[in-house]
C-alpha cells in the first residue's frame, strides 16, 4: 500500500505561465543590475539556488550567503506580484487526484518535493488555493541537489508517520526526468506527467513506473492499493 505521495510543483501541479522565470529576471535587474539574466538558462526540474548560482557565475557575482539572501528576499516579492498578473492555473486532473486521495480508506501522506524555495512554493500554491492540501515537503533551500531533497523528504515523512517507509510505499509525481531520478534515488515508484516541457515518450525513456499525458483518467486508487 502506498503511504506517501510526493508532488513536484511547476508543470505538475500548476502552470504559472512563466511568472517564476520572470521573477528571477526582474530580481537580477533590480538588485544586481543584470539584464537578460535568464536567457539560455534551463529551469525545468532544477532547484532555485542552483539556478541562482549558475547566473551568479555567468555574471561574475560572488555566490555569497549575503547575495543569495539578497536575491531571494527580492525574488519572493516579484513572484507574488507577477503571479497576480499571470493567467496560469492548476494542471489537468490535480483536483480530482487530491479529492480521490482524501476519500481513500487509508489516505497516504501527501507532500511536496520541489526545487522551489519553501516561501516561493507557498506563494505559488496559495495563489492557486492548493497549499493547505500538502502536509510536509522538501524544498530548494533545504539542499541544492534535487536527489538529496528526495532523501530529506523521505526522512521527514518517516518522522511524521513515526515508522519506516519502504521504497515501494512511496510515489514521486513530476513532469521532468529529474523528478523520475529523484524517485529512483529513494527506490520509490514514479509517476511522470507530460504537463510540463517533456513528452510521454521522453518520460517513458527515463523508466518512470507510469507515464501519462496528465492526471486525468488516472485510477490512482488502484495505483495506491
């Protein structure tokens, strides 16, 4: 029986229509006077701090704790502002999955496994009124390495459940090969959804346990049995 489900955010639960990327760009413009900072930078499946570090390096900005704090203190305000001007929304099937899980005889613990910093994740999910459905999480500011976040998420879940978790009792849900790799890191089952930048075929090639176009028409009750 599945006892823990960990969800990625961007491209899996929600689409912000680029609000997060734009917030990165605006922060670098206003705080560091760097323009076109996000040009050519890959965001999908990565942690926020690792992206910031790459941009710092590209523009010869010191990767100091002070500069990271300066960046993220500004970033969250831009993110909140730009989300209000975004026409984003919740990905197909997400509400159905959440309601289906809540009706199971023994609902699994539902958490987040995301490269977003925690406050950024909260701002995004509160904007779409979905934050309160997640009981725990591991976030980009916990570790820059996405796979290590999977290990941390499992550890935090074990603390909440007060008993150990085997890999087959965990499902990691995401829209990129990086999410699949996270799940594989902790021997979890992986559910890959093609609601982000990757196709079903590309996700299947990563050996996800299941690969689907979206979360609609998914018998998650059977998967969780």
